[in-house]
């Protein structure tokens, strides 16, 4: 039973770490600019440039962190990764 309980706790921790959460950036809590809610799902987006695409080096471009509002779906972009709470 100990192993089974440990696996259940681990799966719950993984689900919580990948699900919607609150974030802060620059010392302020992030709130959706559209609906005002504070639960977001984190993602990443590549910041492609024409020159790097032309040379076939898209993989070398920088990335931005995106936070999608869990309530309305609006996507917020951050150049510096927000802190998850």
C-alpha cells in the first residue's frame, strides 16, 4: 500500500504542477487584462525572425512565456518567465 499511495501523491503533484495556477511578474500578481481572473496555464512561443527563418535556423530564436487565462482564453506574453505560485 505504501508504494501505491506514493504513486497517487506523485501523480497528484504532477497534475497540480501542470494545471492552471497563479503567477506573478515584476513583483505584481498577474491578472487577465480581459476578464480580471488570476488562473493561467503556462506555455511557450518561439519568437521567429525573418533572417533566422531564411537561414533555416528558427530553432535558434528566443522564446517567450505565454500565460493563457483559464477563464476566457486570452493569451498574455512575457519576455521574462513569470513566477508560478
